[in-house]
C-alpha cells in the first residue's frame, strides 16, 4: 500500500482546491491582486505623505479611506447585491478597485491629484470591499463540497499572508525607483487582471435568484442577529480583533522606549509574526477533522497565551519566537471562522451575511488601535501589551465557558441540523 508521502500532493487536503477545474483558473488572479494589495500597504501611506507632508490628519484619513468605507458599502448596496453569485460580487469589487485606483495615476499625470481627491478615490475603491471578500468565500461554498471549505479558505488566507510578507519590501524598492503613485498604478492593474480572470475563468451565469427589490439593506445583519451561533462568532471575532488593535501602537513604543532598540528589531518582530502566519495558514487545511467551533475558540485562548511573554518583558530570545508562535496560531482563525459561516448559512444568504460580518470586523482593529494611544499614555507600552494578551485569553475562555454551558443545557435531540453541522 503506498504511503501518504508517495501519494503527495494528491493526499493533501489542498489538492481538491488547487486541482478544481474552475478554482485553479481563479487562484493566479487572486495571488496577483493580493500582491498588489501588499504593495499598497506601503504605497498608500507614502503617497499621502508626499501629498500632505505636514498634515497628519489627511494622512490618517487616506489610510482609513482604503478600508473603512466598505462598512458603509455593505448597507448602501445591500438591496442591489443581495442574491448575486460569489463570482459576480468578487468581480464587481475588482472592477471598482481597478477603476478608482487607476484614476489616481491618471489624475497625477493631468496635474489634478490633490490630497482631497486622493482620499475620495481611495474611499471609492473600498466601497465594495466587504462584498468582494464575501464573494470569494461564497464562491468556495458554491463550487466545493463542505469538507473542502476549510482547506479552500486556508488557500485564500495563505495567499494574502504571503503577499503581506513580500509586498511591503517590494513596494519599498519600487517606490524608490518609480514613486508611490506608480506602485498604486500596479495595484490597479492587478485588480484589472483579477476582474478579467473572473470574467474568463468562470462560466457566465446569473447566480442565485436575485432578492426582491424591497429586501432590507441590512438583511445580512438580521440573519446574524437571529442565529445565536453566528452572533456569538461575530462577537468573538469583534472582541479578538479589537483587543489586538492596541498592539499596533504599543509594539513600536515598547521596542524604542522600553528595549531602547531600533526599527530593525521592530521589523524582525513583524517578520517573525508574518513567517509564523504563513506557516499557520498552510497548517489550517489539515484542521478539517477538528471540531471547528472548539478550534476557533481555542485559537483565541492560545493566541493570548502566546502574547504573554511580550507583555511580561521576557528577553528578546523568548519573546521573538513567542510572537512568531502567535502568528502561527492567529493564521487559521479566519479560515475556521469562515468555514463556520459557510456551514451555518445557506448559499443564498451567505454573501449578505459575510458582507455584514466583514463590515463590522473592518472597524474592530482601527477602533482598538485608536484606544491604544490613550492606553499606552496612561499605563505604558509593556503593560498595554500584557493587558491585551490577558484580555484576549480571557475572551476565549469566556467564549469556551458559554459554549460548554449551552451544550450542557441542550440535549443532542434538540439541536437543529444546522447547529450540529456548525458544531463539528
């Protein structure tokens, strides 16, 4: 009998994803656009600094404009986009991103690019972002059986994680060579390529029946509110991301003020986190036999524990590997939580539900980061890191306790099929 090693890669949980006749044609476009987004992480803020070098408010607005308007877009376009297929949603998001971002270098060439116009174009590019993300995960639910959802989700998150590692340093090289406006032009081109990929790689269809014109703009929020399992998952994710937000403020201050180190060490921490995250993304597909809800909660607890050495002031030789471990633990969270949504929601409702989930979560980290400033000022950088670690672990333990309590008061015969499926 051949061993698993001899049957690799066909024995891998990722083989049904990368060999799928339609997904394998879409994945290269997703990888290219993810790399473009990795470039934009640096280019967006760098161009804002060039356009408004002495105005931090405009710089902050530019950074926020690249993501936050997606929350408004979830509600504004709710009636129009409900019931659309995953490919349509992801494709329209790619078209809008390519058009709005492509207008930035055109305005620059025409001599019309101001910081105000720049912020407007960035905001326009982000309006369908939550719907686009929902479309990608809905496409997985439409094309693959349930047992392959987690590995497919892991492929998407691993592509994004790899682009986050490679994109920023590559952006630095390209900015030095051509300037940030042309790096944004490259980002626009990658989204144009993605839009073309969706158009050519997937068969034209109208997707699920479109919802009636009078449908609520906030139907996705209503579905989550009426489903205790989904509502609990959303609250867990919101708390998890919010409590991590202050780390973005506390980490650099801890390194410069407490450790008296340079930006090199700061970069080393985030490189370690990114490498751990890439490894964690690859591991996520192998968790498909684990109970997803329990695993998702355990990730939150373990992440908080892995962050403790940083908050306790452990030596760099201990805290740096611990931060890499935190990245490894963090990475599967999006894959497992998306799989729970995919298992707990019908394909027709899934885009609106995932868009609503994304609209709320996109606010979580910025709000937590805003809290980080006064928190660091009040108690210091290292205590802030410790507080975040303890609070995240406590959040996970609380969620686990609630899940166990709900399980103990319900008999197995009283569970619906959806609840049984989501629990696995």
